[in-house]
């Protein structure tokens, strides 16, 4: 893969991914899911993202989510499946995505030929995704493709996001990084959400965070100030490059022209989502 190809692949992913991720910040999916009896916040998130796997135990979710504290997940999984079923969660998740996209994108966009074209291109890209060692992608790939173009696009964005995510976890494992170490190293760049946000949403304590930071110092990946060393920067670059290689197939399958077109269309929709307030402002930095 040339650097140009890797850049084009990543740009397309970055354009498409917000179409899926918008549901994690919108009120509509949470309304649909809490109506089933799930608790707001962590239980809603964990159950909705894990539902394609079925009524799994906490260990499976920890393995597939990677950077969440297992004890944090155990508070909500499998308790969520005593409240409702994965099948009902999946239906509620899709209803929530439908309502979210209708509100944020508007009727004109949802009935446009552009959204139909984007859905067709994104679904075409997923034809080259691989199931092997990609549990979250494979589980979502077993779900039916919705008929409505905007939901078909959301479904395809979900597949592409989880396909890349599963590959990224493999790259982190090869790098010898635990889940919390990956978060600490990412936070050390100063371009990631704050450590406080990571700890709150992933269930890690300050002590666990500090211990992981010390371990990364011992490996020579962080300096005494908690900044990336040259070795830490190199390891992150290697991990991202491997993630790109593992995620190349969908965009190679599309080809350069179609990948550029999907990037263009998805960027338009993602820009509209952001302008409509789909993503709350986050604080970035090592604090």
C-alpha cells in the first residue's frame, strides 16, 4: 500500500464513521433503549453496541471492546439481558438511528439521490470486509440491510467502523498494549479526550491510570513528564500503519474513484451532522 492509498482509505473512514457514531450522542437512541428498561448511560451504550453478539457475558464484551475495565462492564452485562433481549435492543437501536438521522440531516437530504448513492457505495465497500478475527464486524454483518437508503448507509457505516475497529484492536495487541495502556498512550499525544473522560466512560480509576502510565514509562514509551518518547511516537505510528493495512480491503475493492466519491458524499453528510450539533464539544488534552 502506498502512503497515498493509506491516506485515501483513512480519509474515507473518517468521513463515513460519523454517520454511525452520531447515535452515541443523540437523545433518540437513548430514549428508545431506556423505554426497554435499560439504564441511561453505560448500560445503554454497552447493550446497544454488544447486542449484535447476542446475550453474551461480560467477558466477551471486554474482549471485543478492549479498552473498557472488565469490572465496569460487569456492572451492566449480562444484567442488561435480564431486562430485555438483544433482538429488542437491535430494533430500538435502528429506530433511534432513524429518528436521529431524520432530525439531523433533514428530509431533503434523506430523500436525495446522494444518500442513495452513498449507501450503495458504502455497501459495495463492505463486500470486501473479512469476518476472520473481527467479531464485532462479523456480528453486525449478520444483520439485515435496512431498506431505507439513510438506514442502509448507517448500517454500512457501522460495518466499516467495526471492521476497522476490530483490526485496530489486533494492532494494539501486537504492540503489546493493554486496553488502558492504549488509552494512556493515546491521551499522551495531547490530541485525545482528557484522561478524566477516558476514566469515567471506560471505568478506570486514577490509581489504575497512574499505574499504567508508570508501566509505559518503564517500557520507554513515555518520559517522566508523561509525554511520548521517540519510541512511543514510533509505536503509535506503527500501530496506525498496521490498522490501515488491515483495513485496506474495502477501499481497494471500491477503487480510487469510488472511494473518493464516497468520501465526498459522506463528508457532506458528516458536515451537516456536526453543524446540527450531533457531537458535543469535548475537552482534549492530557488533563
